C-alpha cells in the first residue's frame, strides 16, 4: 500500500488523469452526495433549490409553448430540475451516472405520479436521434470532461436535438478560480464523506495554466486500501466556448452570466450559453 500512496504523490498528475475508483457512483460517497443534492440551502452538489426553480422557469421562457415539448436533462441527479421542468409542462427524460440518485428520482416520480423517464447511464454513451426540443447540462458539468469527451458529447447532443432544438449549458470562468492556489492539506476522520471507516485524506490542488484547467485531488487512505480521486474542471471564456460549439457544428450563440438568464457581463463566476 505504501508504494501505491507514493505513486499518487510523487508527481504532479498528468492532465485529466483518471481517478482510481468511482466518485459519482461510489456506494458510500453517493449517499453523501444525495444528501447534499437534497439540502435546499446548499450549493455543494446541486445549486440552492430556489435558484434551481428560477433557472428552470427561465429556460422554459426561451421555448415557445413548452407544454408537451421533449426535454433531456443530462446529469439530472435526483431529479431536482427535472421535477420543475415537469411542472412547467415539458415531457422530461433525465440521465445520470449515479445509480443512487436515479433510484431516488424514480421513486419520487412514482410517488408523485410524474411521467418522467430516468435512465442510469453515462451520457457519453447516449444514442438519441432527433428526439428532443431542449437539452440541458447544468451546474458546470461540461467542464469536468476532457476536451475530446466534450466534443463527443456535443456531437451526441446535436444529433439528439430536433431541427430548431435548443442546447443550454454552463461552465466556470476565471472568476471562480481567483483564490484557487496550488496547495496540500492532510486531514483525519473517524468516518465521513470518503469512507464510513477511519481514513486520512491528502488533498492537493493543482493549476495547469496553459490549458486553463484545475484539479482537486483527494488521496484517501484507510486501513485496507488507498484510492485517488481526481476532480477536474475547465475554465471557459465566451471565445473558448464558442470555438468548442462551432467545432461541433453549432451556431447562433446567446450568452448569459448564469443559467437563470442574468445578462452577460463577463464578470461572473459562471458563463451560460444557449444554442438553437
């Protein structure tokens, strides 16, 4: 195990180096993530629920006569946006790679008699063809993907949209990372987010200035194991997003400061784009 720890710590990770274990679908971590999603006043996993409702209402306002329109919510989590979209009249399909979140979303839809379709699936594997009027990818999920996967996802989204359909996504800007510094920190917990048994966590932050990407790395050491979780994110600008979307065949871009429709200033921690 000591050799494994040293392997994780000896060098700065290569760009987009994979984690050694699941994150979103880890049996223990996903329980904590679901609790964070469902906390209406926290921004940890989902945005605050008041903002979610405001965002969904704004997105619906971009669609003429949304009742009965088909909407695909990528990275839907436990269905927080999907539920509001359903209330607004959309026919909603949700896709997420957390089995626990999808199970929760399906259960809630059943008890509330909602006709929402949920799929436990990696959205990079979706194969829809001209099925949706709207596709959403919310809370900066786009930026966690490496560039080739972002291009792959945009291609799949374009194929999944009906003619005239609309894609809405957001990402982080440099303002999100003003205070982000390369650092190392060690902590010990008897139980917590990373494990239900005692563990030490070595957190390391890295910046990759040329690529404008950021890494939060967590090396988690228990009595019997050691795992490394690499959480990446990409910084976006209006120009960089436009280029990625153009390369995937999209045109006609509208930019906003956030996914609730705040007018674009370029000074926000987030950037939202609508392509139609």
